[in-house]
């Protein structure tokens, strides 16, 4: 079978197969976006691909990034979904899908509400009437209601508990009004604010490339769409961005990283970043680290990249737990936690 050398040789399912293969197992959660039939189709295409040359893979990824960069914002709604499905599916199939989306009255809304973080839900509910909050908490699962109550101000939470204790059967029209309010004022706003920017997604994917692959894709994308390439680069958090850590953050990271991994990562670091880590070690520990690095001799760039990527991931995990603060690449004045 001849190797695939151009994007034009790939059809829909094959494009998806190549893209998923290029991303690898680290992004296996993407498979959850497909239904069973789509998974079968993509898997079949994947098993029959054969050799796909790097030029074709590069062309596919650059084409994908270009498309999402040029599309701009999109607005999803029940009506838009129904129109889109009607253009590709038989009417009876569309109706079945939309009926499932609608679900029995009350079920879909409360299930979705049960998946909202308790602090987010509590921040919204603390501005509502206690009786309304009591109704909402009576409709979600008990464990979730408990966490929301814990996140509410004490006096307000106690009033809500009292209302729940003395609650009469809820009239259907009142429940429907609460559902409509939640859907229009809370869930729709939540969906808009939580929608992830496509460039942020691509920046995270690029962060998982090795250095050579990252440079190749960024270079190719710059030729196709310089603005998108610059935005992705600005959103990426790379090893050299660790120099923005404060001394406490550096010391926390040092405690979390294996010494062998640190030595290998610093082998390919700039002098500025090396000095930052050395000055946050004891004099003896810094000398040992320098000696370890010198005794390594020449090391493979691939191994250095792996060690540096590992340190970046550890730093992100520490930031996620609130143990350190990271300034994102290209945005020195912002912090992520």
C-alpha cells in the first residue's frame, strides 16, 4: 500500500483517524465524543490507513487549526441543534434525538444541575429566596445538596434547611417557573462562561508535543495563519516559563521532582533558569546537582524534552492544588491556580 502523502488523499473518517493517532493515548478522552457507530467507522479507517507521511499529518493539523481559528464564536441552542440534525438525518431520527435531549419534565435540568460544582451553584443560589433554594436542593441528590449547603453562608443555609423541613408539595407551575429561570439565567450563562476557547485546547495539545514536532507545527501554522500561531504560542506554558515562579514556588517544585529528572531537565535549560533553581537550593545540593549534570555527558534531546515536560506537568498539578502559582506563557500579569 502506497504511503499517504497529502491531505487530499484522506476522507472524513480517515482524517479523524490520523488526527487521533497523532494525538496519541494522552488524549484518549476525545473518543468519548463519538457514538458507537462513529467509533467503529474511525477504527476501521485507522486499521486500514497504512503509512501516513509526516507532511500529510502536518497538513491535516494545520488545516484543522486554521478552520477553528477562522470560524469564530458559535452559539449552540436547542433550535440550532434541531436544524442542523434535520439537514443530515431523517425526520423520525431527528425527533427521537431531540425528544431524548428534552427528556421528561424536570429530569434533564436537575441531572445537569447535579453536575455543577457546589461552589458555583452556591454562589448563584445565595442571591435567591430561601424558599427557591429549598426547592432546588430538594430536587438534586442528597450528597450534592449537602455540599451546596456547606458552601452557603451559615445563616442563609440554616434558613434554607428550615424551609425544606416545612415544605409543602410543590405545585407543577411553580416548579416549571423555577426550571425555566435556572435554564435561562443560570445554565445558559454557565455554558457560555465555561466554553473553552479552541486556541486554549490547541495550546494544551501543543504542550504535549516533543520540541521538534511542536516547532514543525508552529512553523507550518505561521505560514498558514500567523495570528492563530501567535495566539497558541502565547497560551502555551513551556519549561522556560518556570523562571516566572517565585522562590517559594521553586522550592515547592524542587521537593516534588526527582533529582535525576531535575538534572536531565536542567541540562537543556537556559542559564537564567538553571541559576533560579540553583539559588533556591542549599550550596551543597546545588554543587551535587552540577556534578550530576556534568557526569551525564552528552544526553539525547528527546530525553531532555521528556524530563522538562514531566516537570511542567508536575508544576501544573501543584498549581491545580493551589500549592504554587503559575504565570501563563505570554501573559505575565495573570495567574492560574
